[in-house]
C-alpha cells in the first residue's frame, strides 16, 4: 500500500522562461489568436500548465483558469466547463470563509489535515527534521486517505495560492461567465 506522505524533496526547477516567453507564439497563428472552445477534457499545450486538462486546471489554479479567456481573445470554454467551474468556485469560497477552528465536522477536519500535510511538505522541502516529524504525526492517515482527491486539490488551492481577496476570484469568474449569456 502506498504511503500518503511524500518522502523526497521537490527539486526546484529552473523557471521555464523560454516556454513563458514563447506564449504569444504558440497561442497565435500568424498573429491572429486561435479561436477555440475548450471542454473539460481538453489539454493545454502552452504556459506553465502545459499538459493539464481544463478540469485539472480549475482544480489546481482557478485564477489562471479565469485569466486565460480574459487575456486571450477568442479563448472560450464550453458550457459544461463554466458549470463545473462554478461548483468549484462555490466550494473554494466556502473554504475561504470557513472557520474550521471552531467546528468539528468532516470539512473542518479535511481542511485541517490538508493544512498539516502542506506544512509537512514545506518542512520536508525547506525545514528541519523535528518539525517535519511533528507535522507528520498530526496527520490522521486513515482519515486523509478518505478525503476525495478533488476536494483535496481544492483545499490545497485555497490554502496555497495567494489571493488578495476571495472576491476577485468571483469577480473574474463573473467576467468570464458573462461572455456566455
């Protein structure tokens, strides 16, 4: 049985500067933006999220998901993508305003466990051995294994990604959504 704990450090790769600067070339045909409708299972072939399906992008980085159609002309999503994104956004907003320290329900436990796992992984990459073992000891392995993978990804996203204000996430999504009415 596989352990839920990552055991080795993540090696920081050099920034993929060439891929990022090549962005305008791969998203355009002779300086005209590609007109394309993306579905949940379509893959991105550009940016730092190259290889991600749109569904994975929503679960991993909602901000970038909303950035694409706002900044690339003719970049659109199918209706199913907007519906799925709205469900994920509602869950992200629920996590953002959730006071899990005062509650003892399943969602608060899941948030707490994912937070402890993030702290463990941070200590594994950058910290000392004692704190790493401390955070590892706080994780309830049987419960953590029961957390749905999509739920875990969304909780990680809510805890990891710097968000100036959760309202911006909603604002940018509404901008994207308004194109489909």
